[in-house]
C-alpha cells in the first residue's frame, strides 16, 4: 500500500458539515478545488491544503452551501456552480465573483448538482432538491425550470449523467423511494425496477463506457452497494460481506473498461475494488469514526498514489495518498 498522509484542515469553529467537493479538471497543475459547507462555500488554490471563503462579496455572514460543481471545460470557461438556500450561484471567473439565480418560491433546498459532459457546447445543468424534484438550466445557469414529469418522488438525494449524454440524453436520480431514469435529458422520468427495500439511494455512478457496457452503481442507506450491467434493468448486490452500511459516495476509474476500479466512501472508511466490485480492500480509515465521512473527490484518478480529498461531519477536509 502506498504512503498515506491525513492532513485535516478545519476552517470554522462553528457546527459544520462538508456536503460536497469539486475539483478542477486541471487539478494537477492549478490545484483548484471547492468545498460546499454548512458554513459557506470555500476555495483552495493549493490542492486543498488551505481554504478561504469564496463568497465574501455577499457580506451576509455564513452562507450555507449544499452542493458545488465545476465545468468540465473549467480551464477555459472558468465556470463554477453552487447551491445555496433556494438559489444557485454561478461564477464565470473561477470563483472570484458570483451571480445569483433563484430556483423558485418557496425556496427549494439544493441537494445535488449535475453538469453536462458537453457543457461547453450545450450549456446544460440539473439541480436535485429535497421535496421539489429536479430543476434544469439550458442557458449555463442563468434561468431554471422544474422538470419533474413522471418523477413520483421529489426527494432527490443524488444524480448521475451518462458520459454519452449528448447522444443518449440519459440521466438518473436516486430518491427516498428508489431510482428514476430519463432518456430525454430530464424532460420526463420513469421509475426503474428496484426492490423498494433497497431505498433510499444515497449515491450513484455511471460507467465512463456506459454506451457499451451499460454499467451503473447505486449506493444505498442500509443495503450496501448495488450494480447493474444492463442500464438499470436488473441489479445485483456487490461486496455484501464488506459493505454493510450507508454508501455515501461512489467513484469509478476513468478507464473503467480496462481497469474497473470502484471506490466507495462509507462514514468511517474508504474502500476500493480493482475488479468491478467483486472484492474489496480498505484504502484508509485511521481515526475517522469520530468524524463521519460525507463526500470524496479524486482529482487525479484512482491510481494507488493519487490524491483524495475527503469531507467530514464537523467541517474537516482531509488529503489522503498525498504525493
């Protein structure tokens, strides 16, 4: 096992939680990453070693931020999006300044964000909310509209998009009651046949080669990790002996077809599989039980010496496997 370091940066003494982490696609060179926290939105320019408030322009005290995502073309368009109380924040300069777009009234609570893999061309984003379903923007985050036709459960806990979205228009949402799929970019939804006992679904990940292999993973609250190899038609539990608690996040290797690495985040450990979920090993868990891990980012991929960023209850952010 490679050398590991656990550097935890505490930003605020107040009661806090890290809801979401997002990193620049060019992280290895620019070190830019964002953290959505109960105490506000934070930005780091040194790979997560130090953090600073990214929303000082509002001068309104702590601005609870529940989700953050960066454009896949961040190096050129500098676009960042964050969900705050009932609104979306949009930055076009890498998080230096922000514009506000309202989602609706009463203000919905943002839970998750998805951005089109072809955002530089299509300008599409989706927001999942608690109790108000899905909102879509077709103009790079300026205006938003509810897209909930056929969505029978409006409590959205996670979202995922097909890497081939421009062609297949496929999106997934995990909810309190199960999984819904859209094959027309979110305009209409249908429930996937998933045993109701497996819900709620807390996390999802779609294979980078979904167009060919049809693989997706779903992390549940009480029934571990599920895998489908037929686009959600049927599901099998994987890692049942190892993964026995809530799966808070799932990451897949960028070369999944050749190297089927799967990383899952539990509240007290990170697990990794090198065979698509059949066998598992612990990557790290030292001293985590007192914190509770909530989110993870792998800006350098899932190679043994790659950096991971992990967010925790209490507001801590740790760097793991630091080079």
